[in-house]
C-alpha cells in the first residue's frame, strides 16, 4: 500500500494519443480465426460464418468499482477483462474478442498505463481473446475503463436467463462469498494503514480470499465440462452481484420460483474462518457478496445422475412454480423469502 515516490513518470502528453495507442497495443496478439482485421484501421472486421455473435459491455469507474489504494493496476487490467469474459461464458458462449477503452486523468503517467495494459494483455492471452480496438481519452477525475466482450456460439447452445423450467435443478460452479470477504480484509487493512502508514499488512491467512477479489477468474471451462457430461443448461447467469440477486434474475425471467438450500451453498474453509473473525454470517456473505464470477445455471432433473458427483459443481436447489415464490430453505428447514441485497452501483453509498 506504500507508494513508491521514486518511480519513473513519463507524461502521456509526451506521446500524444496515437503514439500512446501504438505503445500500449504493440504486445497484443491475434489468435482467433474470426478476427480478419483488428487494431490499425477505422474499425475491426470480424467473420463468424454460421455462428451467432454474443456481445456484452461493462464500465469500471474509479471510486465506484475499484480502489487503487489496494488494487494494483496490473490486477485491475486483468480483472476488467475477466468480468467481461465471464458475461460471455454466462451465455454458454465462447469468448473471442474484446475492445478496451480507457479515460485517464493527468495524475497517471505512462508507466501506470503500461501496468494496466500488462494485465489486460495477460488476461487476453489467458482466455485466448483478441483485443481488436478501443479508445483512449483524458478524464477530469480518475480512471475509467470500458470493455466490450464478443463471443460466438451455435444458436442451440446459447443459454438465456429465461430458459429454466419447473423442477429444473439449480447448480453453481466453485465456491461463493470469498471475493466479498477478500474486499473486507483489504478495506480493513486500508483503514489500519491510514492510521499508521508504517504498519504493513500481514495477509498470509487471507491469500485465497484476496486473490478471489483482486484476480478473479472467469469460468470459461464450464461449457466444455457440461458438454463432456452431455448436459445442456436450460438457463445461465454469472455471479457478479451476489447469488440471491442472480437466482432472482433467473426466476423473474423464467417466470418461476425456487427453493435454495442453505446447507448446499458451497463455501471455502478460509471463508468460514474469516467470517468468524469478522463476526458476520457465512450464509449472508455467500448469498449477497458478489464478484465471485462463478456460473449459476439450471439443468433438467433427468441430468441429476450425470452431475451429482462432479467436483466442479454443486446442486443448491430447484425451480418451482412462480406462485410458490423464491425461498431460502434454512438448515432448520424453515423457509425465508429470498431478497436481493447484492451489489448496486447506483446506490450513493455501498455498505
């Protein structure tokens, strides 16, 4: 959290806009057959032949979506790509390209943007997506990043939020809540640092949670895993705003209710320990934390035997008639109405 005052600082103005773009994009590689023309012309040219094209856009604003006092710029660049790739994966599609637009204030030197784009480049290589364009401009305040992600899929493979059917099983990949508690640890250490700048944080006991917050991964493996199991998801969404919010999206779009079982929600042991340390309820964190970027999906009841012992997935509930409502079934076997208490960027102040 200490800033190195001796860092080299090269003014962005010394390169100019076109020089800056050329400098930042020179390491991008083109790997996708569907990319006919990328950076260097007025527009990119793509050819998906008989595939359908899936597009998603996200905006990340400093002070709203990230805090640079503990978010390294390289991690931020990586996470910016991951969050958009995750949206494509949530359509049961394959990510293929991204565009990257950045607005920066004059407090950011060239070296800072090099770090940001190093993370973007690493993520693009990791997820095999081509960076095919974007824009750079100045900002009056802070850093703003806009990513558009593009993917491809056969029409019959695409999973919408509206496709769930009554009696379908609710399934989730990975574990939940870790990213949110990683954020709470970082916020706590930031406050300690502000009181005593000589006090460096000891984070050894929180490595998994912090990694889930600062360097999440998109579940681009789920599509292939399900194909190998011969399972087609009936509905799908990524968990960016919290499990309860995402379940409610599927329920509302599919015009159904659900029963979510508290005892089935997957959490990491490190999360359990840290929730006890912070004196917060584990289920509340797992339900409402957000930024897990796991995939939540529904499958037909007939596919239960195919998935029940798979270590990558957990069956956490099932869909019911809309008239039955959306409920959490507690460990005590009582029903509590599900409420969306996850992330809302439009609130003036997040808790």
